């Protein structure tokens, strides 16, 4: 009975990474390296998760915010037209995906070709930037979730290895 108590007390008091014989299961530098790389991966995981959300917000902004074209003429021909400083275009997703016309209220304007070409160019450029931000944001989010799952799995298994 006494031997059983002594054996269990030695096991209970053993340091992490040791076994009954009190010899480390891995060399100490390896254990330190595993812990250090674990902390670096935790910071990387949180960095990816925190960077993904602003990128997804930028994607939404670029795809749904209506661009503005400056210096458009309305009501008449080039010589007697009414000058309007700003022309608000349709949303970039409408221009790019549905190829809609950028007519002001459905009426022809003096600078119709200019306004349409500028709106189309601004819409396509904004949509492309939104798509790039969306792809980058989704990639960061997926990679952060993968790192989170890997870390959780290691904590459950108790391996501490990557």
C-alpha cells in the first residue's frame, strides 16, 4: 500500500513533459521551440481573423457605393446645355453584372456618351477592387479559421505539435 502511494505521488508531482522516470519526453529546447511557435501561430491566427473583416467591409463598399462623375452637361446640346457638376452613377454591381444604362432619370443628356463611358469605367474599376478585397478577405478568414481549428484540435489532443 505504501509503495502504491509513493508511486502515485511521484507521477502527480512530475513536471509537464516528463514521465515516471523523470526523464523529459523531448529535449528542453524542443519543448521551448514548440511553445514559442505556438504563440506565434496564435498571433498569426488572430491577425488573419482581424484583417479579414475590414477587407470584407471594403468589398461591400466598393461593390455597392455609387461612383460620381464630375462635369456632365444636361438638357440640350453641347452649346446651350445646363451644366451639372456631379453625375451619380448606378452601383458598380449593376454596371458590371447587369450592364445597365447610366441615363439620368431615363432621359437623354447632352453628355450622354461621356457620362455613360465614365460611369462604366468607374463602375468596372470599383467592382474589380471590391472583388479583389473580397477574395483577400475570404482567404484571410478561411486561413484564420483553419488555424483556429488546428489550435483547438491540439489543445484537445494535448500534443502541442503542428
